[in-house]
């Protein structure tokens, strides 16, 4: 483990953070500004749409939280400039959002559709501003950075029996390698941890961290029960069952393997950045886009995503690496997959060997190698909403 590569070439930002991509983020502050924002992003190479569609008719708590999470995208180390596109009458305060983003190292601009005279004029101005923001990327040089400066989100989706047998254990070996180098990894998906939470809690560094994890689980269960829905009828999902997963406990045992064997150092609220190196757990839904979006809002430069049945999704600003333990999925969806972990099941490779392959590929991605999801222009984005839309 000590002989593993511990450096890569990344982009050092003015605030000391390290980016692995140079994107200009186009961020609508409400669903009514989404189309104009999309038009801007589609016309500027190097601009990416952060497809937020809320911002109105939501609880104050949800609007405050969305503002914080969107600001996380604008200040993300993979972002070199942000353009906030506002309608002008939404509940979410677009000026406050732009001000929060501007506290980061990258330039930030605010466009208000109602003030500029409509969609066409907003798009014209937005395209010009975004092109100005993209230009400096050509002159940015990569420099040596340490793995300790990486935050990696861990996700699984479209899981099947091979996920627990191969892909997730290999991701666990990868996670241990990142942590050994002083990096941060984030395990997530609260609703998919039921039945195995006590195992993760035993790995907590302090009783307080263990208690916070168990409280997160209790709160999640209470919230789900309050809807009148039967969680046990929703987990495992129909796709999981078709893939050979029999119970939520079996799914949880496979899920927990992604976090490797290192201690649990923190429990994070949705979208909150890790506070210290090592393994953290983030309270997110099991829904893949909502979970990945939160880990990227928290500063994850890269996400590693295991999928047995084959989920091709990505993210607007963070590369998403796809790992499958299912040989048939890899053969059928090879264009969407990055790492084939099925040799573990076939006996041709060990878990640690595949974990090392994921690690080495992750560092190549950090240096600019595009993932399958990036090549296919996947940029899925969803934010959590706790309250009603009224």
C-alpha cells in the first residue's frame, strides 16, 4: 500500500483546492430559468448546465438548503467560473446565491431574465460571459498534487448480486487505498444501509459519531413511515430483486463494503463537505442522482459508482467512474462502463487487485482521462427536497 502512487497532476486553485476539470457552471436559480440556462450551456464548449428546477413554491428550509448546495457547485474545485441565471421573481434569492459563489476563487456573474428583456437577450449575454470565463482554461497548467487533496464520492446503483460479490468489495479496497494516502471518501445512501448500520457504527472513531449515524437511521425510518409508504416494500428495488438481491439487509451488507475497512470519522448532512480525512457517511437518499449530486456539492472531485445491472448516469462537473462486477453487463454496456470487476468472480483477479485498478484509473481520470459517462455527455443532477411543493 505504501508503494502506491500518491501524486497526480491537477489544477491548483487560488484558495488552495485542487480541481481535476475546468468547467464553467451555468446555474439556474429556478425551474423557470432552466431553459435559458440550458441554451447558454449548449452554445459554449467548456460550460456545463447544473440543471436545478426548484427555487419556487418550496419551504423556506428547502430554499435555504438548495442555495447552499448550489453554491457548493459554484465554488467547486472543478469549476473556473459560474453564471447564475435568474428569472427575477423566484423565491430563491439569486443575488444571495451569486454572492455566496463569489466568495470562492472563480469569477461569478448574475443574469436576470426579466431585467434583461427576455430569453433571447439573456442567452446572448450569457453566451458572451460564459465564453469569457472559459478562455482562461487554455492557459491553466496542471501541477503535481497529492492524493490527500482528493475527495471521492462512493455510489452504487442498479445493484445486483455481483455488486456485493465483486464490485463493492473492490471499491472498498480502493477506498482503503485513498484513505491510506490521506484522502477523503464519502459513503452515502441512508435508506440502503438498513440492517447493517450497526456494523458501520462499530467502526466509528468516537461514540458521538456512532450515535449520529444511528440517529440518522432513526430519522430516515421515521420520515419514510410518516409518508405511509412501506420501506420494506421499496428496498430492495424491483431491479435489485431481478438481479438476485433478496432482502434489504443483504443489499445493506453489500452497500457497506464500498467503504472498505477504515474507521468512520464523521457523519455528514446532505451536501455538507467532509471535515477531516478518512471515511465519512453522508445522509442522502438511495436515489442515485440525488445522492451523487449531494456528494459533488460537498466537493467530491470524482465519484466512483458501482452498478451490476448497468446505470450510465454522470454529473455536470465531476467525472463519474463506472465499475461493474457483472460480466454480462460489461459485455452488453461496455461503452458505459469503465472498470470490469467480474474477474474477481471468475477467479482471475483478487479483490485487492481490482481495487488497485480502480485506484490507478481514478488517478488517470484526475489527470484528464475522460470517463465513459463524460464521453457520452451524461450530466444528471437532482437535489433533495424535504418539504412539499405548493
